[in-house]
C-alpha cells in the first residue's frame, strides 16, 4: 500500500483552495443565472456557448475511473484501450451533426421522451427511463465512487464514508441549487484544472524516466522480482505499444476492439442523457457543434495524460504496480488479482513535490466530482420529466423543480449506501464487471436510436421487442461472465467455450447485429407508423433553419396567452399574500424565510413567469439556423 499521503500543509492548502474555488464557481452560476423554470434548471435555459459545452462533455466523460482504470490498463497491458478514447471524436461529431438536430426538432428534455414521441405509447419510454437510471446507479455511479474512494484512501488515508460523504456534500450542494448551469460551468473550470495538472504529471514522469526511448525499454524490462518463473505471469506484453493486436488470441483483438469502441459505443456518445443533455443546452446548433469538436479533440489527450503515466509507473515501480504473486499483491494493495489500479496514485505521491501533489489530488477530485454531478443532474432530469410526470400528469413547474432536487439528494444517499458493497468486492473484478454491464446492456440502445432517427418504417413493436431481444442476449452473456469468472494467471481456463472463444468485443458487435435484425424484421411484420405520427421526429423531416413554421403560429399564440393568464393570476395571488403578510410582523419574518427557501429551490425569481419560447417551432428554427461556413 502506498503510505505517503497528503500530510504537508501546502498540499492540504491547495486542496482546500480548490474546493472553495469549485463552490465559488457553482454559487456564481447559482446567483448569476435564472433557475426558476424547468428549462433553465434541466437545460441551463439553452444559452450555453461552445466552450463550456465542450469542456463539460469531456469532463463528464473523464472521471477518476479513467485515471485509476485507464492508467491501470496501460500499466498492465499497454496502449490498446486508447481506442475507446480516440473513437470518441467521430462519435461526438456524429451526435452533433446527425442526432442532435432530430432531438431538437422533437422538442424534448430527455432521450426516453424522444422515444415516447417517436413511437407513441409509454412502455418504451418507461423501459428506457428505468434502464437509464439502473445503468447510472449500478455502473457510472458505482465506478465514480469506487475509483474516487480508492484514490482518496491512497492519498489521505481517510475513512471511505467520510471521504465520499464530503465529496457528495459539495457536489450535491451546487448541483441541487444551481442545476445544469452550475454543473456545466464547474465542469469547464475543472476541465482546465484537470488538463493542466495532468500535464504536470506527464512532464515530471518523462523527466524521471529519461525520455520516450528509455520509457519504452524500461517498460519492457519491468518484471517484478517475485513471480512464477514457469508462467508468463508478471511479464509485460510484447505488443504493449501496439493498438492493432492479433484478431484471435490477443487480450484485445483489433477487429473486435474497433467495432466495440466505435459502433458499440454509439449509445454512449449519441444516445446517453449525460452527454446529449449538454448539447441540448446550447444556444444554437453552431455552438453545439463547436462544443462537440472541442470535446472530440480533448479526447485525443488520454494517451499522454493517463496511459503513458500508468506505463511509466510500472516501469519505475515494477514490484508494486506490476506485482504478479497473489500474496504479494494482497500486501501491497489489498487486492490479490493485481495492483495496476494504483499506478497513477503511486506516481503522483512518489514523484511530485509538496504543493503539486495537492494540485493533482484536486485534479482527481475534480474528475470525480464532474462525473458525479453529471450523473446526478441527468438522472434527476430523467426521473422528473419521464417518470414523475407520468405518475402526476398535472404536476406544475414548481413541483417538478422541487422533485428534481429531492431526487438528487436521494441519489446522494444511495451513493453512500452503495459503499459497503464496493468495499466487500474485489476492486479490479468489479471494474471489469461494470464495463461488461455497459457493453452488454448499452450496445442495443445505439442500434435502436440510429434506426429510429433514420428509418421511417420502424414501428413501436419493432423498437420495443428488438431492444428487449438485444438485452436478453446481453443479460445471458453477463450472467455467464459472473458465474464463470476468468481464471487467474497461470491457471487452466475451464469456462464454457462461448466465453473462451468469443471475446466480449465480438459479442458486443454480435448483439448490435441481432438487435438491428430484430427491429427490422418485427417492424416489417407490423403496422407502419403514419406520417402524422412521425412528424419532425426523423432526420428526413427535421426542422431546419429554412423550415416553414407559419402553420404553428396559432399554437404559439395560444401558448403565450395561457402563460400570460397564469402569470397574471400568480401575480394577483402574490399581491394578496404580500398585503396579508405586511399586516403582521411575524408573518413578515416567515415571509423572509419563505423567500430564502424559494430562492434555494429556484422558484422565487420574477423571471419565472415570463414567456419561454425554447420549445416552440419558431425557437427551434432559430436554433437550427447556421452560418453556411460552419455547417
């Protein structure tokens, strides 16, 4: 176990200053921007520009699990896993150029809401909402908590409950109060800190090891002293510096890796609420595309920022990071499977001087907090807009705002209750299982959305049962993985042949094919949707900057009249309340407390009642209008 922690006053001071800065940015967003409408709270009022959008997309994706897991993967097996990062660039661009215009035309807050509008009925919307919340809580939330707790334990030696509760308290405060606006601005700030701090580690690491040439040689020679000489356990891979590896016998066969990291991750970049919600908050399509380009270029950095430092850590500390003997690994990191997960924290705590170590601790915390806030806000949006409105169709806007905030608090509680399960499991195995869950359950979603926005003939029955069939296949493989875990190095592999001979990346691609075929066949055998049902919900019929919207003029006028009537009624009620309260001093004091509570809940702003055109067709047309040179 790494014993050296942040015990110097300069490190602690840097961490404290960082926390204060994050809270300051979050509270600035809280006071600076209106939060009194559903649109302003869940979509930041649709006024975000390209830089905070791109930085928030990147920060939402890059969490502590990348610094722990991706650096650990580099230490254990080399650079192959960078494929999952580099394919993010074209996929993020595809989301902005192909998917986002359809989502905007559909005028939705959430992606399950899009499916409900696209196919009619509620079962597919409820199914996707529940599935999304399950994936957020069981995978993303669990990964963020596990990796964050591991780094804090290595760095500070704090009790896990105290550390995670502190993180959740800070992230929960500005997420509950400020909504998506606070999340995006704090993400942008943390992206800057994360990038600068990471490159500080890169510079120190390469200086310590003697440059890139020495790095390559020392990594190949990084063999732990204690290992079984009759096996290959503990030996660095010969193809560690290769992305394209043997298509049959390697740990990451290149055809499967490319398929899984591209079309297999289509759901994550193009159909996941956490990522798409940032683009939905853009002030127009050009800024959404600009943010996508920025996030895509930032996704080129993890090879240098995370994988290379992880590999350097193994080269410098082969006996600890590269340990191969279960008993020795248990002594070093409390995990007999291996200690590659401590690669990045080990490097930070051993190499960096006082003060800079505190900065890197802040970087890890920023990555962890960004992931948590993104999950909290997106999960709250899905629960409020897709499930709560289903249970209470007459719920008013203030009720939705309060419910959204309460759900975030509930997620914080669930996060803390999740810690015992994480502590009782094997860290490395849990991380692998979580990736498997995302691979087996997420890939069918990408096929569903791609066909939904491009193929008019697709029916509700085809969409629903095609996704169910894909998930059944994924669950069967997942159960087999859990029932027959991979053997330790040097032991005979007695698992079923489907696990031994069919790599999970190939299986993910197979699930996409099965899901797509099921959707197409069932759709062709069932009644097609009408043009009226499809509306602007497919790419061919999307609203563009040149679309005619005169036919919707009456609908807009009615909406404005209704909002004005509601505004005048609420103002009249507010006047009556003020008159009654002014006649009683105690009531006046209660009014002050009531105003503070409403301010925190974001329902007291005078701007709450003004007309909001973000979802009418005129606003959608304006959103889609672009300068030709940026198309």
